[in-house]
C-alpha cells in the first residue's frame, strides 16, 4: 500500500454549508464513469451531501463493485444510467476519453429526448484539441458539453476531519440548472475561461510541471542508484530543497500505479505544446518513455513504500531493456 500523498494544508478547505436553494429543490442525479480512486473520491463527497450517484460497472473488478456498494452508489446498465442522469462526469484514463464520449453520444442519440439535456463534463487529462473533438461528437446528441479538468489528488477525509478536495477547473459558458451554488462549491469548481479547451489546456500545463518533474526525478534517482549514490543524493535534496523533495518523492511513489495512464497524458501534453506553444515533440516524447518504462514493471500491482525499493525495481526494468 502506497503512503498517503496528501500534503498538510494543501487543498484543504471547509465544506460548503447546505444552502436554501439546495434544500428546497430535488438534487440532480449524477453519473460517474469510471469508478477508480478519483471517481470514488468525488462520489464520496456527493453522497455525503445526499446527491444520488449512479454508475455502470460492466467489466469492472469485484473491488470496484465493493467500492461502489460502500458508498451507496447505484449500479445500472449503461443506457439506463444515461436516462436517469442529469449530469455525467467523465473521469477515465486519457486513452478512454474519446471512446466513452462516442458511446455516450450514440446511446443518447437513440434514446427518447429528455426535458432537460444531459450535462456532460469531461474531466480527463486531454489536450484542448481532443477536448474540442469530443465536444463536436457530444453536441449533436442534444447533450450540453462542459470542458473540465481535475488538478490534485482524489477527495478524501483527513484525520482531523477536514477534507482534501482537488480543484476542478471548467471552461465555457457559466453553469446554469441543474448546477446549484452548493454543488459547484462542493466540487470546488473554478471557472478559468470562456472557450472550450481552456480548462484542458490549463491541466496540460499543470501536469507538464508536476509529472515532468516526476520523470526527471525517476531518471535522476535511478541513475544515482546505479552509481551507488542515491542516499547521498536524497540527503543533498533534503538539505538544499527541503520544501520540494517530499512532493517529488511522492510523485515517484504515485507513478507506480499511474504510469500506464500517464503515458497517454504525456502524449497529449506533447501535442498541446506543439499546437499552442510552438515547441518540438522531443521533451514529452521522452517523458512518456520514462513512464512507459515504469509501466513495464510489477509496481502497478505490487506497490512499494520505500523510495529505494521503487527505484531498484525501475532500474531492473531499464536493465532488461538493454
């Protein structure tokens, strides 16, 4: 089990009070796909405030089913889920964002029109161009598309009973019904731009910094390990950069289970930086390759707590590639 990667004082804030608007109106039903750590974390916030949460778990593991059951989340067939939902939160690995959007659009287009169009929020780590492509697929299906992005770790209650909540950035028109002030505050929504793609672009730039540093740390730590100087390197990092070493070592820790999905995210960042920044593809092609190396280890299934153990296993993967 990987150690807690939530940092003291970062992303913690009081939860909103129940507002008059919410207490006198029926709360919208919210569909979440998929139901991994982030989806479950957001569901835990919503169910805490009595929002009906539904999902579809076709092909998912027993562990995922238990996770949904523990949060009183209703599991429905895909078409029934779409029919019952007012809001759909797409929270999937980047490679699954487009296929899921196409599936939603196809199923929704063949269903009977609803009085209020479905609100589809794409919260995935994708480029602005892919976000716009998804918008073009979703919009003709009588669905309202919202560009969103999640910055931070999954929501969770901390030991002092406060909550860590990631920032959820959104872009496009201001939200109207069924979005209440309580719901927007609960999900920590932050409107960052008027154009579809703005929220996704911000996510790409933020992810480039955080995960780009993670890739550099992985390369530096594995090289230091091979040379026998990893512990002296860590001591010097703690001495000269005490405020950042915990963050970057935590990103090394987090890469164990997420490297497989970070590969596609780095490719999306590469395309964003090429299209909007004018940069070449070399840097984030290399960063994607770092996470590809990590994904080829057994760390996803057998996560380690020790930085030394994580580094050694990645080194073994590097040696096997030679």
